C-alpha cells in the first residue's frame, strides 16, 4: 500500500541525505574511513538524484518517480549490506543498516505519481 505523498517523500529525501552525510560525526564513526565515505557517498547521491526527480521538490524534473523509488530501494539495500561488503561491520554497522532499511521501506510505501494538483501549482508558478 502506497500512502506517502511524493511531496513528503521529497522532504524525507533531503533530510535523509543530510542526516546520512552527518551520520559519521553524529554517531561517532568518522574515524572509520570506509564507513564514513560510504555514508557520505550515499547521502550526496540521494540528494543529487532527488534534485532531478519529477516531483514537487526538484530543481529539474527529469527522473520519473517510479525510477527514483527503484533507486531508493536499490541503494537502500546496498547501503544496508555495505558494512559486510566494505569490511567495516566489526566497527560500525547499525547506522548503515537502519538508513538502508528506511530507504527500502520508503521506496515501497511512497506513491508513484505526484498529485496533479501539486504539479499544476508548480507549472503555473513559473515565469
């Protein structure tokens, strides 16, 4: 069941990305290079593809929402298994697993299309 509106998903995207970027310092694993850089890479990546997603909070609406959600699910899964894949599971794993699982779940419960009313307001707000 998809119940999260795309506008809310957009807010979550940017907050999730910023929180993931900050997580090495917030959760004390900035001294584990692989863990730190994986978090930063995935956080920046999420923000970048959010900026070009065809939903209410993008700058350039290029990426269809279903593709965005697929990327969220795939990258969330990769992020969740990254402690094992990159060999830092014995030092830190929980932030990566939780951020990853959150992304997977969000990809499964977010609507695949912005509301026509929201998109109409966006296009009429132009020059």
